[in-house]
């Protein structure tokens, strides 16, 4: 697994949100666009929220970021901004992609096995709709990982998935594979496992261990590799 580079913008991240809202039509069928008016009325609150989120990212305090009731009644309007997939929304995806090193996004950061054709809201859009357009809350990933992760992101003690923009990815090996070759029983295969390195702190390892368990990565790796081995053997 590899860290992602924080998306590099020409200005503050909040400008990307403002651009999406500003691009919406002022009228619909000759009538005022009430949804746009509601979103504009939230601007000051969202500016403050963006600042709080970015501070939590920089200080590694995402776990403590609580949901805000201020945005709950506007959830549909906020999420539709993301799901509309307008050119302004797509430009956010392009900023994320162009900020990464060459070939970094050839594999899903969450699993490392498939192409990242979707974007996961690390802080779920259902809980944090005001951050659904924030580039730092969008993690390129594959559809399988996105679906499995869903609205989960933390438990009572720690975050449950790696946050690839700032979390520490250990350089010490922690993913291992045992090769199985039993000629007597005509068995050929592999079995993956993760083992905690001695120099990894509890707060880092708890997230990594949970990440692998929640996404069923060991089982997925075993299935993928053993299917490949079987095809080659056949």
C-alpha cells in the first residue's frame, strides 16, 4: 500500500466547493433555483467546516471530528452537488488524480489489486454531507472496497480504515505469504497473513489491522492468488 499525495489546488479547497455551487443555474423553468439559494445560505458555515476538517487532517485528529446537525436538513442538496457529476465536480477528481505520482493510481489504495474507478468519501457523505466535495475527503478506490467500507470509518476507540493522505504506512514488512506445495496431496497454493512489526505503535497498527479485517483483504488476496495458481497449474 502506498500513501497518496494531498490534492494540490491553486487556492483554498473551499473555492472548489464554491465553484460547484456557482455553476448551478439561478433559475429552473423560469423559477428561482431554491436549492441553490439554500446552498448559498450555508456558505459561511461550510467555510468554517472546511477549516475544521483541514485542521483535523493536519493534526491527525480526524477521529475527534463530530458530525454537525447544522447540515442534516440540507443533506439532499449537498449530496446532489456531488452526484450531479458536473464539469466542476469532475475537475475535483482531476485535481486529485494529477496530484499523484506516476502510476500511483494503477491500483486501488484500499486493496492494491484493482483499478480505482470510484471515489470513497472517507468521512461518509451520509454523516458529513457538507464535506462531500472536499478533495481531502475523496479517496480514489475500486467499487468493491467502496461498497464494503460504506458508511463505516471508526469505532469507539480508533478509525477503522487507513486515511491515505496522511496516515503512516509502515516501511517494515507486515504482509506475508506462505506458499503451499504438497506433492503427496497434489496441493499447490498460497496463504496470506499480516504480522505486526515490532516498531509499529498501537495507534497505527490498530487502524491497519482493522483496515485489513473490515475489507476482508486476506480472504480476497487468498482467493485471487489461488485462482491464479490453479489456472497456471492446470
